[in-house]
C-alpha cells in the first residue's frame, strides 16, 4: 500500500466542521443583532474572540489521539469533581449562583460547562471496558455515579440548567450500552421520584417557571413574561421574517436575555419560518453526520464518545428550542454554538474537536 493511500483516510470530517462553523457564524450574527446599539454592544466582539478560542481548542483536541484521552479520563474526571466541589466556596457569584471563576480582563470561566467533556470521556471509557450485549450491573452503577456526582455538585452552586445538560449522557450511555428491561423500570420509577422530590429544593423563581408551564394563565400575571414575549417574537416573524437587526421584540427590549437563553426567538423573528427551517436543518445534518461517524468509528470507545457528544448537543438544542416555543419549562439551557457565552461556546467546540479526532483516526491502524 502506498504512503498516499495510508494518508488519505486520515482526514478531517469537513461536513462536521462546516455545520459547526455555520452555526457559530449564525450565533455571532444574532449576538450582533440583539446587542447592537445597547450597553451590551461589545458582546459581539467577545463572542468572536470566544469562537476563535473554541477553534483553537478544537484543533488541539483534534491533534491528540482520543484514545490517550480515554486512557486518562478517570484523572480528568477527578480533577473536574475537585473544581466543582470548590466552586460553591470560592466561585464568583453571578445571577445567584457560584458557578464562575474569574480569570481577569473582565472574563469568567464556568467549569460546569467543561465538565461535560470529562464526563463524556469517562463514560466512553467505561462503556469500552464492557462490550457485552447487556451491561453488567456494576457498569450501570458506575455510569449512574459518574453522572450523579457532578449533577449534585452543580445543583449545590446552584445551577439547574447546566445540571440538566448532564442527564442526556445518562440516557445515551444506557441506551446504546444496553441494559436489561428491569433496569429501565428502576430508572423510570427512581427518576420520577427524584423529579418530584426536587420540587422542595428549587428556588421560588424556578417553581414559578414550572407553574407557568403547567398553567399558562399565570403568564398573564407576570410569571411567564419571558415565554410570552418569546412566543410573540416567534409568531411575528411570519414566513420570511422582519430582517436582520429589524426584530421589534428584541430591538425594543421586550424579549429578555435575547442574546442567550432566548436567542432562538430573536432569530425566528428576524428570519421567519424559512430561516428557522434552514437553521434547524444545520443541526439535523450535524447530528446525522455525527451518528454516521459513530457507526464507522474504529473502536467501541470512539463510537460511544461520538454518540454521547452528538446526542448531548442535540438534546441541549432541542430543550432550548422547546423552551422558547413554550412546550417545556424555562430552564436556562443555552443554544449550542449560538447563544452568547464563552464557556458554553468553547466547551461545545471542544466537543467538536473530540468528534473530529475520532473521525480523523477511524481508518488508521496506529
């Protein structure tokens, strides 16, 4: 076999890269649109800076063989837990949660966003070690603990939105790893009890969001202001939208946190149904390409890693869109690649870097 034939399969998956870049570019455009002319007008420049850092981080992870990261995943996970454990004590309080570390220059880092990477690596390593058709009980317990511990630590900050982004890892790991039917019954019952019991741990504003979702009439009394304005913005976009930087709901300040949690509503107002269809198609293509890559990965660890990362991005996007249109309670989950935020954007690009690392090495026997 010629050297050229050996090198050609070692290529970057340009489809994954293109879809991620396109979504990031849309995010930057929407941050510009929703913050221009306001006191937050400098956020667009910061988002571009975060995107560049994300690309660099993805490039670094692409250069590293993902199998090395899987090998050291227990240590990376342990370091993540240590940071999360210390955050409620030493973290910077923003919006009522000690979820941030100040790094200077007016920037903060949210470690709980990056925790998704170490969690995915550890779960892929665990699943690679148990390749039976149905997982052993101890493997299922290890998976539950690997996700349960960081969820508890993030809830202590408290940050419900980020904690919820860890749960798709549990569903994906158990579904694709394979578990007996009785375990699904146990998980459904215990999950239902946990959700019910968590009501007593929620803050008042979080309870108001759930009450509003269950009883839309409460929106008229102010509890559902955010969702009500988001739905007005989405509906007013029509077929082709009002045009970039011409959305009245966002430009006039009716739509709250329009550059983060509700950026999808601002996009729908400006781009309309047609623009939203193209936008969501980009997510669909990214997910489909990622799952195809998982099927062709060279080993179980790489396959599971890609599945976990892709489905986590998909679940986060789905929940954010559902939150914007009012079919799920407001949780504070951001839209991957699109919502403003350095930690979220860089962490998501790190996930893309790991996916590209698996793609780059899927046909190489080294």
